[in-house]
C-alpha cells in the first residue's frame, strides 16, 4: 500500500493533532512535525515551544504573514500568537530539561518496539549532530514519533534499532500514515489502522512484530 508522500504527511499531522490537549506545552521537531500546528482544533489552546527560543508559536507563515525575523528551529517562517514570547537558548533548554514540556513530537530514522529512538545519524552523510533531540525526548512527559512508515519501502520500525540511539526507551507513541502504535512492556500494540490498509499490509512493512488488540480502530484524520 503506497500513499502519496504529501497526503501521507497530512494524515500523520492530523492524527498527531488529536493527541494534544488543551493547555499543553508542546514542542514540534523539524520537518513533518511542524505541520501539526496547522491542524489544532479551534476549541483547543495548545502552546507551542520552539527550542531556538520561542513559546507561543503559531502555524507556518504564508504570504503576508511572513516575518523573516521569526523562524522555528528548522528555519521555517512561522507566526507568533499575541501571547508569544522570545528568549535565549539557555532559557529554552531550561524549559526542556526541567521537564516543563508536556509533549514532544519528532521524526525518526528508526524506532523500535522498546521505545528506542535513532534520528540523528544518516548513514553515508555528514551530519552536524543530534541537536536538541536528546534533551527533548528525555525531558518531555510524552514522546510521539511522527514519521512515514517506511523509507522507500524499507521498514523504519524494528525489533531493535540498528543506528546509534538518540534516546533509550523514551518513545510512547508512533504515528505513521498507516497506523498508530503504542509502546508497551509487551511490545508495539497497533491500536489504529488507516481504513485503506489491512493489518497484514502494515505488518509486512514493519520489522517488529505487532500486537493486534481485539478492539483495533480506524485512524481519525478528519
């Protein structure tokens, strides 16, 4: 089952948005997770934090909304809510390391059934380092991995990660375009599936063995 990449990212972002609750302080990682801000329900007040020094970040800026002085940690132009504020990196990482972030949403190169995360070394490429990912997944109360289910058809969800870890046993939930998987002591529980795929299709694209509950549901992405 292949879903066009743009549509797949939209499905993931919409489903992640449903995990967020009123009043939470949430950090969105670079790339796909930044799309989540565009799908927060109007009746939910979520406060977004960006590790480059901002609380009260809005959605991605477009057209006349663009202020070239205001970007998220990935360098994308973003809006700022009226109650937003700016501060230096020391304050920003004090918030993160101090356990004040309720939820962090970030991508992954690999994740496994134990909740281990690998997202900073790309084989064969020079990378600057892991950035704030180690701090975010260690300091946040809840960690959601939001990523495409495979990389060009190759599994990204393993029994054990192959790449060097960013953090050990810190992931709580994995959300892809194909399903929603919860990390438990017994392994990965497939709680929800995309209505257009089967359990067998998801398992064939997942190296880790999935636990299938009797009350499995379809993903809510509308």
